[in-house]
C-alpha cells in the first residue's frame, strides 16, 4: 500500500494548480451510499485534464440514511469543505456532478425545510462556480472513489469542524471588514421601543468562544511545530486534522 501511495504521489499525471492561468479548474463530485468521491483538476491548453487533489470521504451511519437529494447536497458540501483551501476566491471553478437535484436546491434555499440543509447551502454558496451536470457514464473517476469502504487508516472526522466551518468563514469575512476604514455616514436618532430591544447578553456566545479558543491552539501548533502539553492522543489527532486547513502568515492565522 505504501508503494502504491508513493507511485501516485510521484506520478507525472499530478500537477499543481496554476492560479495565474485563466484555464478552468474542475471539481468533479460523486456520492454513493458509503462515501463521497471527488477530484480537483485543471485543464491545459489542449483540454487535457491533470488532477491536483483527490479524495474519498466515508459516511457515518447517520449520513448513509440520508435521502438521495439530501445526500447529493451533503456530498457537494463535504467535497467543497475538503478542498476549500485550494479553491477559495477562485473565479474559474467548474463543479461537475451527475446529480439532478442539487441545482434546484441551491437556487431555492428558502424552500428547504431543514436548518441543517440551509447551512450546507450557505457553505456551498461561499464559492463562485459554474455547476455542470455530467452523465453517469462520463463520471467514472469520482464514482470509483465514492465506492471505497472505510479503512482502519482513515483519519477520524471531527464533525464539529465542518459543522462550524460556515460560521468560521463568516467570521473571516467580518475580520476583513474590520481591517478596512469604516465609511462615515450621517445617522438620525431613532427611538427603539422596549419590545424591539434585543439584549446582547442573550446572544449565543459559548460555541463561538470555543471555536476561537480552538483556533488559538491551532495557531500555536503551527508556529511551535508541536502540540500543546497535556493533550490526549485523540485530541492530538483532531488538532492535526484541523490544522491542515490553516496556515500562519505574518503572525496571523
């Protein structure tokens, strides 16, 4: 297995994404009842595709019970979450799926009855991409990756990580806004009735503060190149997995 991994990594078929090129970057996604398969690749001038990143995300027992439409939306959300560091801000991204329900669900988020589904749609809409439907017969590569059963070597998935991912991305946008000089605006005093007043003390802050604390630990881990003292083995594994989605530049995470 290790020889196979080494051969794949050293293969000339794998190429890094050229972010200075206008050539399209394609993310193909497919799902089965056990896993999500995806391939991130870029076309050359002749239209030939070269993979840059690929993966297979196994589903837990609860996720395997999703309806077909819900599973297709969830698979796109998980694939985008897995490669977001490579595609965030990309304008020439094309997403290929063989699913029939995704486009309608994304275009009509208000019609979805579930808050969790709406959160997935919010995460998907963080990216600017063109959604293309591909016939199943021409979608064999990600289909194969979606049929991989779970292995003992698979990293443990921290469900809180991708559930809080949308909130963290929103916080990143707010951080960027805070870096800009605010525009001056003439405001008129407005009377606020007691019934309309919402006390800031009632805002749910616990989860947000916990995420901030986790990100501080991630920043320390990336800077010191070693986990903090006192962590158990499972906590270290979770920290390493979370840290793969971040990097430190100029002292900022």
